[in-house]
C-alpha cells in the first residue's frame, strides 16, 4: 500500500476508476511515459485511458476466441 500512496495524486485518481488491475510499479512506468509524451497530467490520463480501452478490446477478442464463439 505504501507504493500506491507514493504515486502522484493524478495517477491515484485515475487508478481509482481503472477497469484493470495495475500494479503501482507498472502504473507509474506507464504514467511517466505518457507524461513525457503528452506533457501534462490531463493528457497523460487520457493516454492511459486509451491504453486501458485497447487492452480491454484485446481481452474481449481473446475471450471470444477462447470460448469458440468467434
């Protein structure tokens, strides 16, 4: 829990609504990369949301294929 508490406040807010389980380490790595690419916290949160959406789409396709329905 300590590592979560040390995360930047904007990232903690984003994680509080995340649909996927992120470790504090991987979240911070993605956050720093997004922040470098985007330049501000709002844009970085948007980038993380796009990453999350892409992962959810991949997971859905994988689940459909695995179930034999696709």
